[in-house]
């Protein structure tokens, strides 16, 4: 159970370490007056613990694996799984590669996802929601069942509807409005 005020502490950490103000061109080609590199929070010990505490409060007890599309999902999934292990909450973690590997263990999966797993799809920051939806489809193709999309920051406000259309719950630990900005989706 996360400590009282943990969400505000996570927001404060994101504002101190991850949010930048200025003129930025986003992946979509649109411009924005702010940018968030939430890996700056997910990869720092205090940020990782805040993120994991809040995530473990909302991840269903029957979930067996956590992961998503590399590289955004990696620190989120691995950090949450590591903290969960210290709390007697086993969660295997995995990565979905952006392209299939044709040597060694071929395919798009790297890590400990198994057919039949109940899965949380993660991402550090979503604007449009394309990355978690791609990971969700690959996880289904691999015989596992996505039950939740969990993001550190929802910048765009559109991913929740996409997850709902796939029959999957959506949770954002922090939203753009929590950080003092409007959503920038679509």
C-alpha cells in the first residue's frame, strides 16, 4: 500500500526531473510547449519506488506478468516487477521488440512472458497510445491475456478509450492535468 501523499510525491518528482518547458516537436510532428522524459523519474531510485508503490496498489492480484513495447515500457515494467518481488508479489517481466529478431531466440518477445499469463501492459508516457496498443496485440498473439494498460504518465488523454475498445482497463499513475498541462492527444 502506498503511503499517503505518494501520488503528489510522484507528481513533484516528475516536475523536478522529467518535465521540460520550451518548444518541442513531438513524435507525431506536432509542436508542444512542454515535453516529458518520464524515464528520468522511472530510472531514479526514489522515482522508481514511488511509481512501483502506486502501480502495485492498482495492479490486480491475479496478474502474472508485466511489460510492453521497448524502450518506453522497460524501466516501468522491470522496476515494478523488482519492487513487487521484494513484497512477495511475483511478477515476471518482458519486453516486446519493435521488430522481430531473426537470430537466437527469434521473434518480438524478450523476457519471461508465457502463454496464459494475465498481463499488465506498461509504458512510461503515452500521448496517442499507439505503443501500448501494439504491445497488447503482440501479447495476445503470444497467447497471453492483457487485463490492464498501466502508464506512468498519460500526456494525451486518448489511450483510455483505445484500451476500453480492446476490452482492457486503463490506468495512468499521473496525467497531464495532474502536472498542470492540458491533454495533447490525437
